[in-house]
C-alpha cells in the first residue's frame, strides 16, 4: 500500500512516501522559525517525485498527530484532511512522541523518555520501556524540577530524547541518564505504526479529527492603545 506520511509537530517539517513499511522517499528540514506553512506542500511534491508516484496512487495518509507546535499541528492536519477528502482515502494518526522515541528502542537503553519542549519549564513527555517500546507512562505535560522522572533513577541506562531534553539536562538528577536534544519527530518513523493501523483499520474520522494538542492554545494578548 502506498502511503503519504506527514509530520509537522516540531521544527522538523517532514514528509515521507512509503510502500507499506518500505521507505520510498523522505523530504525534511529542521528550521528554527517553523516553516511548515511555506515548506509542507513543496516537500509533498518533492517526495512524490522522488518516489516516482502520482498523488492518485496514494492509498492512505499517515499523520503525526502531536503533541507539539499548535500551528505546526494545524497545518499538518489541514493538509492531511485535504488529501483524504480529495483522494477519498483513509487517515491514520500516530502520537508524535512515538516517532521521536522509535529509533532508540532496542538500542541498549532500559528506559527512553521522549520530551517535546513546551512553554517555560514545561515539556510534553512519554516514557517507554527501552527494549520493546512498551509505554511505561502515557503522554503528559510535565513542569520540570530536580525530582522529575526520579522513579527511573535506578533502572539502568536512561535516554531523554527530543528538544525538551536540552531544558531537562540542567535540572534533572538522573545519574545514569543520557540527553540527546538534536532529535525531532520524523515522518520516516511513522511507517511501522501507520502500516499496523491500516491493517487493523484503525482509521480516524476525517471530518472530526483534531490533532493531539494536550493543552489549549495560549496566545499573547495585546494591550489596547490609549
């Protein structure tokens, strides 16, 4: 099955095309100023060209649903729903923290903690067993302090991964922890979960699907001029 994968929850605007779990093409770029609105459809075009496919050959859309950047998630979800409507194909969605942790599962860590930077001292976190990827603690918003994740201080090798790891590295007291902050969710790690969800027909409602924001959007209120 030919699948188009979209991941826009972070600074990494990422698009992949696959045949099931076989990656055909990947286009992505990490930009400090979140360029999803400018880059996403260009990356879709390039990924389709790289895969040698026309859009009418795509049989499903796979989306990284968040948590993460509110604006990035809105852009990705809108594009995914548009493709689904236009092509009359199903939508599957995967927690973006899973795509963040996936390349580190089975790599010698006892626990993998995926961290996405949120506001101030807050992160979005999900904790995985390092060998088989079982979820040890579901996604939640965590305000970091020196006691955060201390229940994993004696379990062996712990990896904290994602842009939230930079914030955590100077605060946490985890003697066996390694911090890797230069990693972002990528569409290439949506392939396995997307194929599984499609096989199990775990489709989203295209009409009613909303990204996994975890928290309500908080904008900046402008002061009225006198």
